[in-house]
């Protein structure tokens, strides 16, 4: 088992303490207007429908809403960061996301993008720090929660990873990779108990 740094231990502890509150009580990102927040609430509600056949389209609409900062300049920086991620240029991605964060520190998606780049570079401490900010600004960010779960699995913390995956499933029950991860970790943890 890999040893956790004090920073990661504090993050995991604080994450677990606020997990249920974060899932139950949404907090809008500062840049989102009331009308847009009402729209995204409706999208979250639609995700809860067990018979939802077009969940991919609903998920895509949520990602699109998250990507709107309210500023064309910040949106451009986010887009450039996302393009750099797709091109596997993690350093450029980090620079673009950092510029967006510097100019709009309340924009959760910039933190999430940078967390993704740090994760790709296996800089887990920095990724966790940005995931923490993403979730502070947008507690129902199922992408950031999934990233958290992946890091916790990488750090051989299956109980905490399972908690994170379950939090994702509570928000977005249709994601097949999350369902598979929950089943895999439950089986692993049951095997340990025997």
C-alpha cells in the first residue's frame, strides 16, 4: 500500500466529511446566472430518471453548461486548455487553465481541466488540490468526483475510492464505467473481509 502524504490525507478526510452534504445541497458556480442554474438543475433532475434513454445528451448539456464562464475570454482559455489536453500537451493545458483560474477564480471548470492535466502527468497532489477547488465550487461535478475516485484507486485507497464512485452514482446513475468500478471495488473489499 502506498503511503499518503499529509496533504492527501487531509483532503480525503475533508472530502469524506462533506460528501453527503455536497451531493444533497448544490452550490452554483459564481459565474452561473440564476436562469442557467435553473436549467442545469433540470438537467440534474433528468439524470435521476432511471428510464432515461438519452443520458449521454443530458450529460453533454451539463458539460456545456459547466464550460460557460460568462466571459468570452475565459471561455477561450478553457477551450485552448481542452484542445491542449486532446493534443496531449499537458504543459500548455496547465498554462491555459491556470490563466483562466487567475482571471476567474470562481470558475470550477478551469480547475477541473487543470486537475485532469495534472492527473495525466501523475502529479496527484496537485490534481487533488484542483479537484478540491472544483468540488468546492461545484459539489455535483461528477467528472471531478470520478477523477478523485481514480486517484484514490491509484493510491490503493479502495474504501475511499468506492465512496467517491458512489457519490458519482448518486448524481449520475447512468455512467457505466462508474457502475463497473463500484461492483469491482465492492467485490475487492468483500474479498478482503473474508
